[in-house]
């Protein structure tokens, strides 16, 4: 009996992906565990293994096809001696519809009305995180949508096919005209028309860029950010780092300032445990371990790999792990568990010459530290005399739902103290 091979969900938040490359062809015999294809998600390219054994009877989705929905058929697996028939071909309609989720088929007004089925049973609404975000942005009530995903789950395409205007008008028929002024109403074609006659290159959005745009828009719209700034004197750290690197050179270890920053933040989260927390919608989760995420720039976007239990690891271990994670992040070879989780993040643009900036919190983290470049500056020393010191400016972006001002100040003070007294971090 023919078996449909379905598009796998390679991460908890994955809704669709790109079938980057087939590693088999029609007629090939495969066994459980054999590699079938390379699937590109919004964050990484991962290999997909066969679960059953048989013969690849028909490939339904071609290489390079983007936007293939999770759980839609991508190929047909036959038992030994079985032949492919035309009965399998109707399954191609699912991936065909999935290939262009960002361009849903235009639906007339009567069809939209037919697709809406009010729910009044009070049961839990099953919807993907992305569908919920889009619904919130468009002002759509998920109770009015019938899901087309597995077991009636509401997915992105269901929300995008529903116009938010009728729901908004029904909810507030007496709304003032000013309430209708939204930049989101500007369509891509209207933006392009503004620049008619200008030379430009149109860059299509890949999965990573779409995810970054959605998550950071959500972060700035829903997280009440506030910012705390401190200057940190680095001369003691730079001297200590130079001594350590001299002693560790025979082992091939070279510590960076960023390694010390990771360690300092991890220890500070243990010193101020109430700040080691994440926002969970209707509660705050206070974490025990210091799992610190570090932003890594890659071509076309960024990753935030997580260094777990960073407070318990040596500087040399943190340095080696960070180098490994950063290298694999640039190759998009990180597994989901390596870039998901954590309670705190670090974004270091100081290595690119930026002296200070404000970073956007990566939900559900409670805070993120923006690290600027160290620079020689005139300072007044402890004796009240004018002196020159290497000063690094940092900004702590804080989620006020999780961490209040005084608590955030305690956390930043602990980070500053660790960096200005680096020897104590080895105790």
C-alpha cells in the first residue's frame, strides 16, 4: 500500500519550509533512517530521514520549492513490487497550494463569508503561534475562523485569507475615522508605485527574514521595554585577559572580551536570581540555570545560539563552545535546541565599532544586554584626579512585565562589578 511522505515539522514553531534538495530519486529503494532530503526552515537547513522502507514511487514537490506546509505530501513511498498509479497524483494539490503561502488565492467577498464559521462552544482554540500573531496584528477574532490545518488547527493561510476590516467594523461600528489610519494598510504594490522611475533591486524575503520581521515587530509592539545604561571600565579586564591568554597560548586558547561578558552576565543572573526570568503569558518563569543567548550575525539575518549553564563553565570552555556555535550558525547547521530557550541575551556590536545602541528583547527573554565598543576616554579616578581609562558603554533592555526598574539596576550593577573585577569570576 502506498504511503505518503509528509513535510516534517523540524522545529516547534515551523509551519512551512523549503525543500532545498532531494537526496533520492524516483525508483530508489530506501530503508528506515536513510536520508531523503534537505529541508530549509527559517533558521537552518536540516536533513530529513525516512521512517518506513520501500521504493520512492513519485516525487510530488520539486527541489527549491518554498513555502511547503508542514504535513503536506512531498513524495509517495511504495512497497516492493507495487507500482505507482495515478491515484497518488491528487495529493500534489496540497503542496501546490503550499508553495506560495504569502500569495493566497484572491477570494471574493461571498467566499470569505462562507469560510467564517462562528464558534460558541467555548473550547480551546488551536492555532499556530504565527497565526495568532497575524490575527492580533490584523485585529481578527480567531473564534470566527475555521482552521484548515491538522485536526482543525488554524494556520497562517487561514488568517491571511480573512479580511480584518469586517471584524473591526462589527466590533466597533461607531469607531471614529481616525482609528482606520494604519500603516499596515499600505500594500506592497502601493509602496512599489511610490518609487516608480527609481532604480532598485527587489530582494524577496526568505523564511529567516520573515521570521525576524514578525518576531521583532511583535517584540516592539507587545513588550514594554525600558532601558538602563552604565559605563564599564575595562582596563583591569584587558590586563587580566592578556595574562590569561599568555598562559593559555600553548593550549591554543585565546579568550575574547565577549567570553568575559558572557561569563559576567551568567554569574550576575545567579547573583540576582529574580532577574533570571522569562515572560510566559499569564505568569513569570524564574529560571535556575544561567542559559545565555548570544546574537550571531549571518548573511541575511542572525541567530541567537544559547550557551546552557554558562555560570558553571570555565572561560576557556565558554570560548570554545561559542566559537563552535557561531561557526555552525553561519553555516545554518544549528539544531533547534541550540538556538531556542534561554532567559537572557547579549548583542555585541562593539566589535563593529558601535559605541552604544539599544537592543530589542527576544521574547520570551526578560532582558538583553547591548554591548558597545571600548574606547579610551578621560575619567576622574578614585583619587579625584583626571585620568584616561578604557570605557565600554552598555545598555540593558528590560521587559517591565518581568523585571522592575530597581531589579534591573541590581542586575546591571552585578554585570558591571563582574567585568571590573574579573579575577573574582574565577573564584
